C-alpha cells in the first residue's frame, strides 16, 4: 500500500466526521426563541445530540440536533411517531401507550402549565425510542424510560386549575319610589318632594344606568285629558330630579294616563294618581 493509499482513509474519515458534526454545531449556534416549552425542548435535544455524537452515532446526533434547531426557532416539534423507528415488536405496545400518555398531557395544556417537565417528558420519550431501536444498551434504555415515567407522573399529578370564582352579584338597586298627587293636579306636594329628595340621595350611592319615571292618573275624566295630566305629572318629577343634580341623559320619562290603575275604581283614588320612579341597570 503506497503513501497516498494510506492517507486517503484517514482524510475520508476526518471529512465524514466534520460533516456529521455540522448538525450539532448548527443547533448549538442559535439562541433559542419561543415558549418556555420550546426552549426547554431545544436544550434537551441538544444534550441528546451531544451524547449520541460522543458515542459516534452521528445519524441520531444529527436527528436530535435537527429537532433542537426546529424547537429553538419555529417550534411545534411533536414526540417521535412510533413508526419513525424500527422498534422491536415486543416493545411497540409499551411505547405506543407511553406516547399516548404524553400526547394527552400536552393536549390538556401541560406545555403551558409545566413547560420544563413537559419538555423533559418529550425528550426522554424520544431518547427511549432511539435507544429501544438500537436495543443493545439496557442501562440507557432504562434511563430514558425511567426519565420519561418520572416526568409524565409529574404532568399527571399537576393540580387542576380552580375555576375562577364567579363575580359577586351586584348589590340590588334601591327603590322603587311612588309619589302621589292631589286630585286633578300635577304640582308636587310637600310629601312628594320629601320622597323624591330621599330617592335622589339613594340614587347617588347606587350603580345605575337609567331612572325610569312613569306617570299615571285615576279613572276619572276622559282619555285625552288624563294622558295630558299624566304627562304633566311625569314632567314635574323629571324637572325635580334634574334640579337636584341627576343627569338628564339618565332619565327616561313616560306617561300612561289612566291605563294602569292600582285600584280599579271609577271614583277619585289617590293611589292611582301617581308617578313611579325606578332605577335600572
């Protein structure tokens, strides 16, 4: 064997080793971005890539380095699929069940709730897949499997977030108030003014949107007359409220004439000659 022949194999090995190390170098050369889960995946896959590279398994080193690179840039790396590796037939069911546990935990938000532990579980699962495919290092297989089981157990034991307490019900609004009027009159009586003063003071302490002011008459007289009289009574109350500092745009006035008597009698009845005031949200 001449000198050139002796040199070529050595050079070829060096070139191949350099090429095989490229994936790991590329992965280590980035600053990982994304969620805590993605960054934790990145670090875990880089460690796996280093371990395989140190053992001379450049194919798996590059595969883990690629998963690290994607985790640290784009994100969205899922646990390895069962058919991605040539697993021993008697191990497929166990690994399938393990992957289902992991996928279920991730679907339930483990990556957001416990990002470090979720990433540890995924990295350990992929490590278990790789070691089980090789099926020649029992201690390494057991180490990856045990790491997976420990991490998944933490995810399964995570406390269920308590449902937020319902917002307290708003305090009931005060009221309603009723002021009555003299027969055939729309002026506020001293008693009516006292009731309205109390009502305004209560309204200032309440959380309301509108004040509904509805005027009525008794059943004495014609409809047109009673409609006008109930409107005048409503206006008297509205004016009092505005003069007392209530915002005009919060007052909703309406008049109903003799259409809604409290006491159904054709005789003069004070309880029918009224204005009702109600706060509303």
